[in-house]
C-alpha cells in the first residue's frame, strides 16, 4: 500500500494513469469497463487505499440534477433576490433547484442540512447563518455533500466561497462621504446576525486610519433579523439623547438605515444633501427597497448577477470534478457605489 494520500477522483486518476471519465464510469458500474481496465483500477484502489466520496460514486449528474439552495432568512429581500437569481441560473443550467430558509435559527439550519444529506443532491449552494451556525454540523455536511458557500464565509468550510468584497463596499462609501463632507460615524448592531457586519466595521476603522480621521462606532442593542426595527429603536434613543457625534451616518446595512430614516422622520430630522438637512445617511447592500425610501438611500451595491453566475458556475465545476476540488477557492466581487438623495 502506498503512503500517498489520495483526496479525490482527479488525484486518483493522475496516480493510476487512467482517465477520470473511465474511473467515474467504473464507480457507477464496474461491468461497464473492459476487464483489463477494471483490473488496473482495482489494483490501483488497493495500492492507494482510495475510496471515493459517496456523491462522487452515486450522484453523477446523469442520476440526479437536484440542487439545494439554503439561505439564512428568506424574508430579507436581499436573500430573496439572490435566491431568485440562483434558482433561475440553476434551471438554465439544467438543474432542479429546491430552496430552503433557516429563518435565522440554528436548529432549523441543522435540520435542513440533515434533510438535504438524505436527499443526496448533486450539490448545494449554502449561505450559512454565520456566527449562529453550528460549525461542526456545517463542516460535516460539507464533507458529505458537494457544497459552495455564498454571502457568508466560514473559513475552511466547503469546497469554495463566492461573495462580495466587504472592504470594497466600505472603502467606497467612506471615501465618498469624507470627500463631500464631514467624517462619518458607523452605525451597527452590537451583536450582528451576519458576520459580514464585523468585516464592514473593521473596514471602516481601517479606512478612517488611512485617512487620518477619528472613527466613531455607534453600537445599538438588538439581536436577530428584525434589522429595520432594531435600527429605528436604536436611532430614536440616540436622537433623544442628543444625536450622533457627526452629521453623517454610515450604516452597516440598508435595513438598519431604513430604520434610522424612520426614526429621523419621527423626530423631525431632515435627511439629505440639500439646504436645511440635519443629517446625511449612507449604507451598504443596495437593498431592493433602498431606492424607494424617502429620501432614496445612497448605498454600495452587490453585483447580484456576478455572484449568482459565479456561484452556479463554481458548483457546476465542483459536480463535474466529482464533488471535490484540489484546493478550496474564494471569489469576491467588488461593490458599486450608488449615489442617491440621502447622502
């Protein structure tokens, strides 16, 4: 027996000198290859002690075209939009997608992963809860099922991650706001549900340091996914206590900003760039409703098309590779600054 550790079908094909399609054909039906080829494969299996993942053996696209899509909170319009685009691209690629929502609950996310494992899909596109996820459960699932993570990255988990570059979001908004007015303060939840919020806060601090400006991070109480109400209540408390430390507020995400705009309206604070405005407000994500707020919200937009296309393409490549890549990949897409009336 060789000491060489074989991790996937591609590596086994390389060391055995037999083409990957022939090996795949053997695993689906040993009698479908010539007897001499079958002997070579079985000798190599014994030499390298290789046993393929169950999905590499049984879940060839000829047998199943089912794909799972899992999001943390479907009621969030961002996830509704990205899920819509992923579903459409799955269908265009010849897959049959099934959509699941964890509704912000760890137990439900675990149950969904268990159900998907039993369904034996060709692959899964997973946006995990993040800090609220059970890492061991997610790791175990990804070890069994070909999985591409999107939106929320868990380092080292899954075969690939596709998402947005959070530094790109914040660097553009901070640069624009400081160039056109006073330095912004950063408005966020004390215990954010999505780990992208932590990356955005760190990006804000880094940008303020680069610019030689004093940062102001405003943390508000609240847990869960009711971001608009959390933002509204937090902003009301701040306004009633004397207001923000600067007249420009950069929110961690658009849903918090929508709550802040509501609080400003209730307290009679006019938001925008025009004469008589007390505050400028900007944010991140380009929430589908952000252009309909009053005033419309300046924000940094996700590239929905690029993320969806790359996620589906990566999953397709993963399935074709037998469910494993030689090396985990990460692909990040830059944001696009969207200037509107709020800032």
